[in-house]
């Protein structure tokens, strides 16, 4: 079984920074993608960022230039560095894994980020 567990969420002032982490345990195909998805209350889910097996990254326009996705394969850990946070970034953030191009198969439980 594949398990993803997020951590690092919490309250942060507008303009501040926060780093989310996601540990991935169990077998996972190395040629897949991992990424972050967020959902604000009353809004649809939004893909935030992803990274593939070669380290190629993609970002939503809403976070480009402010967020950075990275991973440490030796530690089986995915990160999301968030800078210049805005109130509209407030959401539940999920880490996820699956085939690249959409259709994530494995999901974490989510971690709440609140910007005020």
C-alpha cells in the first residue's frame, strides 16, 4: 500500500512563508508524478504544482514565482515551499501521486493552510 502524509500546515500572516512536507511510504512507480493540490472551502480543487521523475516541474499560474516544489528521493519526501502568501492561498493542501498528465491515484489526508 502507498501512503502519503502531509505536514507543515498552519496559520501564517499575509506575505509570510511556509513549507509543506509529504512523506511517501510503500511502493510507487518511479516514473510517475507527485504533486500538490489544494481546495478552498466552497471552491473546486486546483492543481498547484507537480514534479516528474526527471525533476521537471509545473505550476499553476496563480502560484508561479511564489511556490517551489521539490523532492528528496532518499528521504521519500515531497516539499512545497510557499513564499509571499496571500489570503486567497487559504485552502486544504493535499499531496498526491499517480501517472503524469492528471488522474492522481494516491492521496494524503490534507493539511490546512490559513493566510490572514
